C-alpha cells in the first residue's frame, strides 16, 4: 500500500511562546486543546467508521476491498484532523450508511 509518510510539526509555537514569557517573568499561556487524542479515542473513531459497513462485521464470507479500506482510512484520518482543529464531530448522514 502507498501511504503518505507522517510528518510532525517542525515548530511547537506554544512551547516557544511560554519559554519567552518565562524569561520575562510572565505566567505561561495555556493552549486550548479541546480534546486530547488518545489510542482509545482513535479506536472509538475506528469502530464508529466500521459500523457504516455492517456486512464487514456480520458476513462470514466478507472480502475487504481496497476501495473500502481506502475510504475507511480516509474518514478516520479526516475525523482525527477535525479533532485536532477543534471542529465538532458530526453524526454521519443516513445516506452514508447505504453506499
């Protein structure tokens, strides 16, 4: 599979700001992180996404296709990106359950 390499932020702006404030004797600035992304949260998101494909959970002869896997991976990454931005997670539309 071709996966894009993960990259980390090259600059931690809040950490640098707090170091500069500390040098000037000012209190640290609290960054707003609405929700910490943990393994449990990623697992919960993954389970919610897979529930859109009930046949994958009930059919003993189910074969996972590359397109389905790509769609699931894309939605999981999008939801995690939305969480990092602080956007609220919305309930999927009913049409999304019936491709």
